[in-house]
C-alpha cells in the first residue's frame, strides 16, 4: 500500500504575517497523454519562459511512461518528473523535473524525486543520476539541496563538470547519488 504524504502550500511567504497555508496532498501519479499535452501547452509556467520544448520528447510518456510522474492541484499539473532506468547500469536517470513557478518552494520537486527513487530502487537501481548545463545555477542548487554529488573537475567558474560529456566542447554538470 502506498503511503501518502501531505505537503503544506503557502500562499505567501511563511515569514510574512498573515501567511495562509492550506494542505495539498501531493498525490503522485503516472503522467498521461492528457497531462503531457497540458505540460507542453504551459511550459513557460514551469520553465520561466525558457525554450525547453525539444527536451520534452514523447518517448518519456510512450516508452518510459512508468517513470513519468505528475502532481496535480485538481486538474492542473503543478509539478512533473520524466525519468527512466538506464540500460547499461543500475541507475535511475532523471531527465526533467519541473514545478510551476506558483508552486515552488513547497517540496513538490523533492516529493517527485523521492517517488522516482522509490521507483528506481524497485527496479534494482542503486544510484540516481541527472545532468544540467554549467550555467544552470538553479538546477545545480536544486540537485545539491538533497545530497546529489557533482562529478568532474572545476571549470573556470569553479563548477565541477565533465568535459565533452555532451559532445566536443559541451561540458555538463553530472549529479550522482547512491540510493
């Protein structure tokens, strides 16, 4: 039987006087085609206007749908994670994790990551992995916030990277964590 976690969503900053919190039970479920279509139509709300459509390949729903998760607030998707289990090692790979701007800092990304770790462990994985670009400081901070290690060597800005990871002159920050 699945355990259900409750997360409190704050309408204003908890430090502000009069902050109103309401419970949101973050039921995490598999991403459906309808969910996927909603995500694609509202990418700007998740990615602060950055162009990420090419990263949202339909294979994450059709071929890796067991590891594509969403959290809804009623019918509205507020967070999602697309991942898969590696074919070359006991690794669960998180490809994308996103939370709507209006729902950030509420633990939803962490809840999705925890669900993915549970999924990956159930399929024999002993590690999780993710990557980002060296300039994506918010992604780096997010992944570090729950104990993922950065592999590689410090670049000119001091960020550990793996040189040529994504091709010639295309370094990437590679995150890793034993699970």
